[in-house]
């Protein structure tokens, strides 16, 4: 049910957004919301095209007097992240979202809201249905499967599109214009180790780490947040007679690992110094970690392990955890510390019954700049006799501060709102980079209203940024 205080202006945008929130649309299940868009287009008499992947384009003709202008692409993705709190009963495959308006924000009841990127989709549809909009010919591009790996954009048929200018509506801070995003890639590394029963005299332990903040491996990598893999490995580095039994750290390739545990055995004489050793690492780390990580805690507990690696092989794994790179590798020459150019995230580590897995990802603006990093990681893989599985990568969108579209939009923003917008590139992946790779002649700009907490049940949309966002979007199109 729509809240009594649900926003009303701009009417077409808010109507479409509400309707979208009532249609389940997890990644890979976009058919229903796509059919909603097709129905709206057919009602208006506009043609639609779809590729084999399910990406949709609506061809919207120009307003009266604007038919001779160049076509503009308006780009958004249909799917949403589906996360809820443990106490919320909600099936994202069939249940509509329950909306709440509170303190100037729109959110959902203990679930993601899907404003990422539903509000952009609603704005695109409003451009089609609002008769007051002055627009050049538009191609409304709605991609699928963005949130689980940019799959729709990667497999998009570029023949669907004719425009050479594109507005992406998938960034989340009003009054910021984005002109670049990173590309990325990654690897899974595997190796099998022999195991044996532990010595009868060995003492068995599990060391857990908690209290780190973790975070997004792109937009937060410069914050120097603690990496749970690195810190656990540091606690056991050089442990005399130590033999590893298990390792479980990290959750995803694009998340800085914040918690996990390592199981091991060691001689009794060494065990007596373990707590001192672990506390020393904790105190040293607190001396350089950011404030967000000040709750760092290690929990060392007696355990029981049925099999362990040899001491030499265990030391080899600990060396890997130490030498594989993590963090910022280069900053922008133009913007300095304001923008990370190249980074890598040591994301996951697993050891179970002798089967070892390490996963690492990297992000870049310039693919050539990432090559030395890639070569060094591959050299480490060869040195440690690891098999390598490449994670599907995606291209970056190199920032173009001389973009004609950027100049036009910046001047308009200053005229409308009395201030120069912040011009930024994001150290994370947007579909813009992939689409630029498919259509190299594209001039692209990305902007949107303010969204906080995207990808979490705290996601919320700042209502009073939606109207100026719409004003800016429509004014920009009127002069394109």
C-alpha cells in the first residue's frame, strides 16, 4: 500500500517509481518489470527492441520542434539488490516492497529499497510519459543483471543503439557529475595440499578476528581499512612448528574482508606465548588502522582438528597471505589523493581438508596501468604453484574532463542552482565503462539524486533531491 505521505512532485516520476517497487525484480528475474515498461511504451505508441540477453530499448521520438536533434541514450539497470534484516519476512521473488516515508527520506520496511537503480528507471519512464518534457529523440536503455556482475551490459548487443551521447542515472549523490569509473577483474587461486593427523603432543587452536569495519573494495579502498586475511596471517607468521588445519575469511570479491577464522596446531611451548603474540599484533594494528576499525578483536580458543598440513606447507600458505598485494596501488596524476587510479583487494581465503583457495580482485581506470600489477600477481601464482581461474572482467570508463557534454551540463547546473557541481570519477564499476567499450564514440555523463545505504536494508532515497534532479535532467535534454 502506498504511504499517505508518499511524494507527489514530479508526478510521473514518483508514479513510475512506486509501480516499480511493487514489482519483484531480483537479478535474473527482470521479466515482470520489463513487461511493465513495454506496456507503458505500447500505450504511448513507441517501439521497443530487446536483445537475447533481455536488455530493452524504447525508442522515444522527439518533442515537437526537436526532431532534427541527435539521439540521446538514457541508461539504467532493471535489477535490484535483495537484502533484508533477519526479522523481516519477505520473499523478493514475489512480494512488493513496503514503503515508508520518514524525516524527508523514502525507504522500505527492513529491506533494500531498490532506488539503485529504480529511481533512474522511473525518471526514464517519466521522460516518455510526461507531456511537458521537451526532449530530443531518446533511446531508453534498460539493462539486466547489473548487480551480480554487470552481465546485461557485458552481453548487450550494441546494434540496439544509435545515439552518441548517453546519460547514465545510476550514481547516488545529488550535485555531483560523474565522468569516469573503473574497470576490473580478478582471479581465484587453488592448490591442493596433503594432510595428516596432528601430533599427539600438539595443542589445537582456532583464532578468530572480528570488529573490523570491512567495506566496499572500490569506493572505500583508500580508507586503509583493516584486511582480516592479512591480520590473521600476521598473527601466525613465523609460528615455530605451526600447522594449519582450516581457514575461512571473507565473503565476496568486492568486499574488504572483515572477519573470519584460522585453525591450527602448534607445540605446547609455543602455545604459551600465543596470547601475548596475538595481543601484540592487535596493539600494533590499532596504532595505524582508521577509527572505523578500533573495535578490532582477536579471539583465541582451544579447538580440535582432525587433520593438518605439514609445517613447511603451512608456512608457505602464511607467506602467500603476507605477499599477495592488497590496497591502493596508484592515485590519479590529475586529481591526486582525491581519486584512486589502481587498487587490489585480497578478498577471500579458504582452507578445508587440504584444499586451499585465495581470491583477489583489482580495479583500474587505465587497463595498461594495471598490467604490472597483473604480472606480479601471476608471478606469485607461479612461484607458489597455484592454479589460476580468471574472474570475468569489465572495462573502465577513463575520465574525460574535456567532455562537451560535461561542459554543457556544468554550465547548466551553475545557471539553475547557483553553484558549480562537483565533477568526479568513481573507483567502482558502472555500466558506462562497458558501454563505452562497445560504442567508443559515446560521450557519457552520470548523475542522480541522493541515495544512502544502497545494497543494505538501510537504503533510503532523499526526497528533496529528486525534484532538482528531475529539473536538471529535463532542462539538460531540452538544450541537447
